[in-house]
């Protein structure tokens, strides 16, 4: 099967969507799928991949529509999969009409949309809004969503990354629940080839840590709503009574992204600068280690995850299955401390496979960190639960089998 995978995000662009596209296409290719990735010109690079990369799209605006159509005709795919998150397409609506475009050129082939987000764009530009309205008229206005165009209406199947995302999208249009499936992102990094024991020893040695040191890790890009301020405040509380505590920040920020150089991208970069300065202000700079951003084909991040005693992910809106940083931590079998939002998705069980507190509560988070530090039995329970949860929901074998099923 020739699969056309469309994603504006791809390495070297620094974004979770880039890693998701790279690793998902790689795993599909290893299953014998003839994968062709259509991406942005700015993502042309030297990254080796077991699939064909076509960095031909300029800016994903309406002026790029003829280029998209021309590529579709020349590529002649058997199925199309679109990875959608508005910001990676420069917050432009053109690609939200892709299912309708593909169906007019190739009637009958599957078009699968993988929704990386829960909420869509608001289309700030009057010109963009006007052109979007004209496109809506051309494809038929019934069932066209203001933010998601015809992605919900005309996609053959829809992949949602979490139960919460699925419920949100299903509430926008009748029939979405029936044709959607929840497939959370598996770990978006290569696992360390050394194995857990040796990787743990190497990682702790690289950080200069002894057996008495508690190593906490935060994994992922520095971004808003991930609760990093809460994490630093909790570390400040914990280190008042415990000196041998280190927090390793794995992954870096989005400041070097090659896409989305708008107000939002600048805001993220400024936020990252402020976050980097916060440990010094809180007096915990000696306890925080900033590790360099990992490359897509590097296993260094995996080594440091194996070295950790716990991964702390205090999301401001609570944990969901869509968080690839969570998948990475679970796959390494380390205790995960995270937060419970308004609702908790069904796979999560507090005290069994994750440890939960309320968002934006540094004192509650500090208590959970202290509990992990003082209770080997709790850690063993959480490790077992993490591995079971990873196997049930976050393995690549399971994800690829379910993805292939959506294209049948």
C-alpha cells in the first residue's frame, strides 16, 4: 500500500508533532507500507528515514493549493493520512479542506485525519476568513466546522489522541464518534539500546549522582500549560528538607523552531526564557539540570529516563492520554507523578499506574514527590502499573495495528 502522510511538522522543526510524524512514518514503513511524507520546504534535511520525504510545500496557504493538487495527482496514493494541528500549518485553513480535495481527485480512497489537538483555530485574518467561507461554499456548507473545515465531515476515519479529545470532536458533528478511534501517541523516541540497568548507571554517572540522590525528570518541550512553574515551586519545597534532589529537564524548548514565526511563536520563545530564569529566582538553580534537546534518532533522552527515580508532569489542565511525554515515561517503567483535571480518563488509576494531585498546587505535588522518595513499596507498585499501562495503550505495535485498520 502506498500511503501519503501529510504533516507540516517534521525534523528539524522542533515540535512534538515533528517527532510523532517521524516515528509513526518509520514504524509504518517497517511494517511494509510504502510511506511518502509530504511536508514543508523548511524541513528539508539530512535525517535518514525508511520512507520517502517530499519537502515541497511552501506555506500551506491558498496559494499552495495548486501545489498540493499537483503532488496528489503525481503521487497517486492508495490512502492519505493527515496529521493535523493548526499551528504547524501556520494557522491557515487551507489544509482543513484536504479530505474534500482528495475525494474529488481520488474518489473512494481512505482519508484518515489524525487530530493532534482538541480545539481548532479562530482564523484571525479577515482575508483568510473570507477565503475560508468561499471554500466552504464550494464543498457544500452542511457539516463544515468553522475551525476544522471538512476534517470531521469528510474524513473516512478520525484518530483522536485521547478520550477527552474524542468526546470534544464528537460533540461538534453527528457521526464523528462512530468513525473515530482513540490511539494515543506511543513513545516518540528511540529506546536506549543499553537496557534499563546499564542505561540507569550511565545516566546517573553522566549527571554525577550517587545512590543517595533522588533524580526527578521532566520530559518534553518547555511550553505553556505544562505546569513547569508548579514543578519548580514543588522542588523548592522538597529541597528545604532534602538536599540530595536533582531535577533534570529533558527536551529543551521550541525557540529554534523553523515554523510559525508569528506572535504565538514569539510568545513561546519568551516564555521559555522566563522559565529558564525561574530556578535562580526560587533559589533552586543548584538542583535543576537543563539537558540539551534530543535529536529524533538519539537515545540520550531514553538513557536519562531510565536513570530517573520518577517523572513529574504537572499539567495545568490535568493528564490526558494525548501526552507523548507521559507515554515515554511509562515505557521506561518509572513512577509518574502528574495531575488530575476535571475528569480522569479511564486508563489512569491513582496510586496504581500514576500518582495524582490537583493542578497548580505546589504543596500537594511536593507531598507526592516526598512519598515516592520515602516509600520503596509505592515505587514498585507504580513501576508495575506504568509498564502494564504502557503495554495496553502506548506500545508502537498496538498503535500501528490500529492505525492500519483505519485505512482498510
